[in-house]
């Protein structure tokens, strides 16, 4: 086997795995797919077998593609195996072996990095919802005819703001002078189109906390979805663009509100070789990257006085929790809301099955995982499930629909719930 | 495709007979050494299905290797002769607890820690606590006769089993023992099967003993300037009328490794530390704690540290758990042994390890359950370094010889499997080993159940290197 392949696969890193199996109870796919082949230990071993020429690249395709990438295994691994790096290496090798598909190229080369396309998505969603087409097509099952299980997800989409409102957003906000901190806002692609209101609410919370908020021009997609599907080169290009965009002014924080994007942003320095100029620039970028919950806790500029008579549970984004290691902040913020009862899930660290585009590409498998999650949610019986990532939010909405409890339980982004509680500046 | 496999596929749903390259590789290893590709992996869901597999395997003389979660440290589930891996981890997990009898009946796939979790709801405990209890299945624990830190006071798995349901190698289902604490009816087949490493039958059910959960625990850490002195202090404690639940030992190399890995404030200048856990009523614990402090002072301890809170105590035990991963940072390959000596011989055994370490110029560290003589000498090496691995093989052999000379045994709790099989005759003698083999042969006339384990094959030697 060529050394290049070994290197790409992270062959040397596979030796950190002592095959103790401590990752098994943490892995959602090992639980639902019921075999070692779909466990972290099994996948690492397969990568090693491929690198040693004992199995072919195709042999590892299914197990690698069916990994959620939730990284729960890395939090229990006693030897700190760099599972993320091994997984991404394997995906890159798989991607290179695969005949190109036009649809996918469009998706990743044009659609996700483009704010124009994201605008179009947001606008189209708005028009679709407003025109009554949504009701009609839902009634006749038109979306069910789509090639991917889009119909399941489109029912879960939030109401869209009008295109005019989205275009009308400023790129610089300041309410209190001098501001307590200067925040560069990473808007994200899905967040800024489909979840536009959540972005606006994030800005409002930051302003009330006394911060100044800027939307730097030239920022683009974080590249997480590209990296998850093995398109490493594309994801490096996107990283460079973002680093450049946020270098234009000095920011105290680079804030995002999507666990998945944040996890990508804080690992930008891993994309470049140590000692290079890009690595240094990435390190400076990464030092400022924070999830909105961290910044709100650090600024500590809000008082919550309005009582909210509601029971909620928190479904952490895996990437926020396992990669960004942000665990206590969202809970601390929720606990500030008077009257709000917070009930913890039995297994909050078990992925909901959303995992980037996993629930679209591996729909059936994602639903098996979602069913496990929903059993836990229904056991807790909350009024709302609070999440911290757009993918999780949609997936939870879908889970609520599937369980037939949509009248009883709803799903909400942490930011939206916090603003609903109407906190005031201190 | 081979005839037997075709027949097997006809008997089971497609998704429970795994034959793809990816699936076969995924069951080719455990947490020990070696890699052996099975022809198929079968996942039975009830005892009749287990019997079906064994009957078919007997008819075609195909090896069957039972497997739980694959956390074994001695190679128990490795399919060294190919054939079938019988994956019992997907068997339905059932825990039937009878608090009034202080017993629990479980299926083989139940994770060991879950038994204790269930017991605690009733103020009871299931005592054996191998560090992999949250991953390992009780079936695997029974087959390997696993131990754990609490073994000092409460013994190993075999001391807690009163009955089994077993599928014999020929595919018959039998029960051994029963539900009662006392049971002397006939030859004790229960004890025979526990620890037989899957060579005599496939365990499909077990009735286990539970005990009252001690109302309180007290942790102490004692640091020493000399390893020998630490060993002597352990012996002194145990003859002074106190039986701690755990007495764990860490040498300086381990202390330093943990502090480099995840610092908790262990004394890195100490030659060794002992971490002790007492359990019982709070009043008793107060008295015993005072006594231990006195003994340790008399024995010349450098320092006795008593954690100020439960949190601090938890941190100390966490540090102990971190030894294994922390030392893996010294070098990537860990050859972990569990040779055990009479407790009074711990200091002598430590001296021997030091000599072996120098002789073969290897990184050897020692930690483990010193209170019951069950040390875990670990050799840190790199399996890509052939020359070093050959030295490791020799060092392991000498380690075993040293332990046996001191009146000890090859394995305290990990089992023999593939790795220690070559040394069996050294401990048991030719006739002793032959008597064991005769039992195996009469239970399993076709030799299909977990061949290549426990008993050495002709001329078998310990091989850790790959040319």
C-alpha cells in the first residue's frame, strides 16, 4: 500500500487505539446498527486494514459513511485517539475514489458556499410557505415524490421572513457606547437563510449585553459539510476566505450560534501545517471563536425578570459539546430564566441523528437514531426541546412530528427562547 | 460458498450472519494482541439459536468462538482457527433481580455495571468491578473469571455465581447449580465452567449472588519513599485485623505518567503510592481509618493523604483509572500482564521486575491490585519495532517465571487465552495440564469450541512481533 494512502488515512494515528472498546456504549450507530463494524473501534480498525492492504477502500465505505461524526466516542476515549482526523482522512480517500456526481458537485461547490443561493433558498422557502403551496403540496403528498426524503424536513421548517426583511439587515450594529466588546458575527449559510430570525435574535441578545456586532463582508460557509464528506481541499479554501474576512477588523469574539459551524471554525488551525503563515492566522482566528452561549455568559450583561412558566429539556449539539467542549453555558443561561423548569434528558450526549446532511443521505439510519432520542425526550415530557444547532433543531421538530406530539412539545433554538424571555440590559 | 455457511444462512435472518470483509475484520480482534479473520459472525438472540449454531458446527467440525464486547485482555474471543465468531453482545439483555433472595438472574449480554446499578436501587451490590464493567458483558466476565479492585475483599467473578445455563459444545442446553446459596449436589460444574474461557460451553444465563451495599466508604492515599516499604505496609495492614475493599498500588513511573496526562496533584516525588478504600458503617470506618494512619506511620510512610470531600476522593480514584491510558503515552504498545503472587511476596516480585527491566532495557511500569497480590506489570513498547518486541517476549517469559518461583500464578484475573497458553505447563506440570485437557476433550469431543485457547498447541511460543 502506498505511503501516501497510509498518510491520508491517518495510519499512524490508528495505533493510538488500544481497542479497549470503551467507545462502544457511547456510539449511537453501534447501538442502532448492532454490530462492531459500525462502532468507532471497528471503523478505526478498518481504516488500518485498508492502509495495510488487507481490505479495499470500498470495504470501508459503508461503515465510514454511516458514522454520524458526533464525536461522542472522543469524550470517553482513554487514549485520546484523534478519531476526527482519522474519519476525515478516510472520507477524503473515499471521496477521491468515487465517480463524481453532478448533483453533489452542485451542492458543495456552488450551493453551500454561496450566500446568493442561500438567499434563494430562504426566499423560495418563504414564497412557498406564504403562497399556500406548502399546504397544497403537503395535502397531495407532492413533496413525498422528491428523490430524497425532503418532504419530512420541509414540514419542519420554521416560517420564513420576507425577502425584503432579510435584505434590509444592516452589517453593523451598536447600541451602547463604548461597547463592552466587539463581536464579529459568523452568520452561517443555513442559519442565515432558513433561520434568519434566530440570527437576528442573536444580534439582539448581544446588543442588550452591551456588545457591538459586525457582519464582516466576504464571509462564507464554514466548510463543515465539505469536510464531513471528504472534500478537504474545498473546506480549506472556505477556511481561508473566512479567516481573511474576519481579519479586516479586530474582534474580541467571533460568534456563531450553530454548534456544527462552530466546531469547524475552532478547528481551522488543524487544516494548515504548523509554522506556516496560514496556520498562524488560523490560530489567531480560532482564539476568538466562541459559541453565543459562551459569550453571553462571559459578558454577563443580561437580567432575566420575566417569568416563563414552561418545562424544557436541553438537547446539546454534539459538535458544541464534544468538539467545542461547551457544556455548562447553555444550561447556566436557561437556569437564569425565572419560572423555567429544566429537566435533563437521560442521555443528553446521545446524538439526535441529524449530523450535518446525515439525515438526508442516510435517512433510515438517522430515523432509527432519532427514535432512540425521542423515547428519551418523551420520557422527560417537556413543553419545549431546546437545541443549539439548526440541524438538531430541524431533526427534533421532525422527531416531534413522527411521535405525533406536535401539539404538546415544540423545539426551539436556545437563542430564540432566551429572547422570548425578554432579558434586559444590566 | 462452503456448505456449512449456506446452511447457516438458511437458519438465520440475513442480517445476523455477517460475512462481508468489513464485518469479518470487525470481529477479528479484542483488546489484546493478534488479528484473526473469522469466516462468519453469527448473532444469536436466544438459547435455541446458540444450540443451533453449535449443532451445525459440530456436524461440519467448524470452530466456534464465543464473544461478548471484545474487551478481553488475553485473547479469549479471537477466532484463531477461523470459523465462526458467536457474537453474544446482541443477545437480549435481561436482569431479573430478586432482592429477597439476594440473587439476580441475567442473560449473557447484560453489561456488568448495569447489574450493580440495578442492585443499588435495592441497597444491594454486585461486587466484582473490572474497570471495563461499563462495556464488558457478564457473559465475558464469567467466561474469563474477571476480577477488579474490590477482589481484595470480595473475590472475583467465580465467588459470586451460584447457577448457570449453558449450551454444551454439542448443542444441548443444561443448567448447573441453582438459586440457593448452599448447594453441594454433585460435582460443581458451575465453578468448572466459570473461567473456562469459552472452551467448555456457551453461557446463556447466570444466577449471581448479591450482597448488602456498604453504607459508607473512606478513601486514603499513602505515599512512600521506597517501593519495598510500600509492599511491606500492605502486608502489615492486612494482618492487623482490617480488610479494606481496595488497596491499589502505583509506582513512580505511573504517578508521573498520570500527572503528565491529566494532573490531579499526585506526589510525583514518591517512589510509590497506595490508594486504599475502606467500606462499612461510618463508625467503623472512623476507627479503621485511625488504625491505618498509625500503621502507615509506623511503617515509615512519607505522607498519608485523606481527601477532604467525596469529590476529592473521586479524583484520586479517577487518577488510578487514568494509569492505563496515561502510560500508553510513554510508548504506543502496551503489553499488560497480570501475574499474581502471594501478597507477602509483592516486594520480592517488584525487585524481580526491576532486574528484568534492566536486563532487557525496556520500559516496565507496575500498578494494580497490590492488596491481593495481583500486580499489573506493563511493558511499554512499539509493535512496529521488531527487535524490541523480541526483547519484550523474553521479558514476559521471565516475568512469569519469577511469579511462579515466588509461589504465584500466570493470571490473577485476565485469563490465559492465547498469550499465556505457552506457559501453562510451567505452572501446572505435564500431568496437571493433561488432566485439564481431558476434561476439555470429554466435554467437546470434536474440539470445536474456542480452540487455540488455554491449552498450548504443539511447540507454541509467545509471539508478539511480526517480521
